[in-house]
C-alpha cells in the first residue's frame, strides 16, 4: 500500500514538474524572424496599394499615430496581414487585419 501511494505521489510530482517546465518554455519564446505574429503573413505595401488597400501604408508609417504592439510603424514597406475569413472589402478584395512587422527577434 505504501509503495503504491509513493508511486502516485512521485507521478504527480513529475507531472507538476512537466507543467512548470512546459510553461517556462513558452514564456520565453523568441519573436518571429519576419516580425509577424503567428497566423499572419508578411506583405508588401507596394503590392497592396495598387489593389486599393490604404490602411497598410498607414500602419507602416511611423508618423501616422497608429501603433502595433505599442510601437509606431517602422516604415520598411512591409506589414503583417491576416485574412478575416471569407469577408471582402467594398471593392471585393480580401478583408485583412493589419499590424506592422515590429515583433522582430
């Protein structure tokens, strides 16, 4: 009986240690190399503007007042975009959520 209880206590302790180690690993994850959060694609403003998208240029512009993750745009001509389902803009383009690519490692 004592051996079974000791094994259960040991298994519980190892399980708890696994949770602590796993939690610590995710808290220190490095920022993505392209500066975009998971699920976002890096896109060029030069390619989006001719399609009718104005917001990406504003998001990237450091003087626009728009902040991504608390920081102004970096003016490098790139933004992160995530398609919002199958929703479309008034001109029929894909609807996106935009962030500046400021999550650099």
